[in-house]
């Protein structure tokens, strides 16, 4: 059972117009590049994003990527030092929010799954949270790294497998913590991939609590109750060049093809239809859709291919508009928005969907209880 989701945001909010202006200062050595940045920003479907770097704030003189005299290109170590600092703060904030909303003792958590593709350090976030909040040192730990925007659904798979493997008498309470700090990997080489990545990705953190405990599921803070029924993974062959993530000397380098929406429409949508058909779930019986907003064009492709109403797309487009693409944390924001704004009737389906490098499609099937 999904008990609840809580989120936390970085301190710096930047409008898309301001972000485009800052990117042009750092990337646009030619007018044509500036026009590409403006076009990408205009068509992104994003109005605001939150980031941990202060570069978009005119009131702060100390910037991460520039000083008063020249641009700065931080090395990977500097970026990872910032990652560790902010990942700890945001994860603690999200977990504290989860505690306040649900009033449970951290000592009940016996499994922790941490998710991130924008940074690493060891001992990691699981160790930090256990020490900070007195989570038992006997809790089993899993770290899911470098699996991109779909990684939180991969974490759902781990949580579900753990709950299904428990004996009936054993209580299992699983904490999933996703934190992504994409702004720490700004790349100023004026390529199409970099422009697109810089204009859509943002920072955010979310914590989700799953449990097989009736006590916790009854006291849930949400209006609706969701049971995670199953998860599915589909890897599309000959698609690795469309989305990727490499570690470079100056942060992580993104491969993000503008052909992704076409690929999703041509291959992912039919695969999703076939998957639902095999499970005996008609598209019309799915009343709630949590679609990872990888970008406006990706949402458009899924909506057109699956023939979804604007109402069904509302939560995904709302998160994209107000937060941007926070990589793996984003799907948790979308599900939370659905829980906060919609009522899920008993036996109604919710389909959560996200894409990761490979190209991989991860699907989670939830059912109202």
C-alpha cells in the first residue's frame, strides 16, 4: 500500500524566461544559438523551476557558474560536493514532512530505497537518514543510481518484491527517497542536447512510504488509498542513442534526442496498449494517469497515442508547468498531485509511466482500495 508522498524544494525559484536569459549569457556565442534557446523555452510547457544554484537570482553575487569577470566551469568534484550538501538537506526536509503528515515513528522503517542519477557519495543518503532520524541500523538498503527519469518506478518494483516476499505476519515499511539535482550539471557547449537538457531539467526531492501494515494504511493522510499491484519494464531495442547519461570531467553529460516523442509514439504507446490488454485492463477503465513529464512534446505524444483527455493529463502538465522535469523525483510529484486533487474510487486503476535511458519504459499499476 502506498501510504503517502512528501516533497521538498530547493530555495531558488527561476522563471523559464529568466532561465533562458541566463542560458543565453553562458551558451549563445552566436545569434542562432540564442534563438534555439528561446524556441526551446517557449515550447517547453514550463513556467517555473526550482534549483539549488543561485545563478538565476540577481540579488546573490556569488554564482556557481560565473563570477564578476568570467564564466566558471566547475569540475565534477566541486559539483559532487554541492550534490552531497543539498541532497542531505532536501532529503531530510522531505522525510520530516512525511513524518509530520503521517505521525509515525522512524523506527518502524525496515527498508530504505534511495534513488538518484545526478550524484553519488558514500556512505550515502540511506546512511545519513538512518543516523539523522534514528532509523534502525538493521534496515535493509538499496541504492538505485543512474537509471534516469524512470528510476522511482524501478524503486516501486523493489518495494513490491520486498512486500510480496514477506511472511504474512511480518510488517514491512519501505521508505523510497528520490533526490535529483540536475542544475549541478549545466553544460555550456552549445549543442542541441545541451540546450534541451538545460531548458527542461530542474531540482527536487520526494519521499514515499509503502507498507503492508493495516495500521499505517488506515491512518493514511490521503483521501484515497492506493495499492501497488504490479510493475513492468519494457526495453526498446536499438534506442540507446536517444537518451543517455555520461560522467564527464565537468559534471554529467546528457544525451537527449529531439526524436524521443516520435519514438514514444511509434513504439512505446503500442507497447503500453499491449501491456494493458495482457493484464485485462481496458484503457477506458484507467481513470487516473501519472505520466512522467519528460517534456511537453513527450506528454503530447502519449496523450495523442493513448487518446487521453485533457483532464487525465492535468496533473502531469501541472507538475511540468510549475516544477519542470526533476528526473526520477518527478513521477512522485505527479502521483502526489493526483492524490491531493482527485478521489480514487475502489478498484479504479492508476497507471504510472516513465522513461529512462535505454530507451526503457517503466510502468506501475495501482488500484484504488
